[in-house]
C-alpha cells in the first residue's frame, strides 16, 4: 500500500487503504514479515479517520448552532 504519511491523505483514501489492508490480512497467505507494518499502518489510518470524523462532527454542530441562533 501507500507509505504516505497519514496526515497527508484524505478520509476516503485512508478508508480505501484500510480496506486493502483488511483484505491482505484476511487472505490465507498473509506475509508474516509484513504483518506488523500493516497493522501499524492500519492503526494510523484508523486514528486519522476518527480525527476527521470528529472534526466534521464539531463543524456540523457549529453550523447547526449558528442556524439555531439566527
């Protein structure tokens, strides 16, 4: 997969990469030598996705609150 730093990719790309990693891990012929690296990459991507979702949630709440105050 991509070795791109997680903070430089978007949510959709991170999710797509996570799905690819999951497919690799579910395969019968998992490369044990790459297993730890794939799991670490997945961890970073999951954290990125959670952060992006939380940021989006907060922005939506701000917009809704502003509309309620208007």
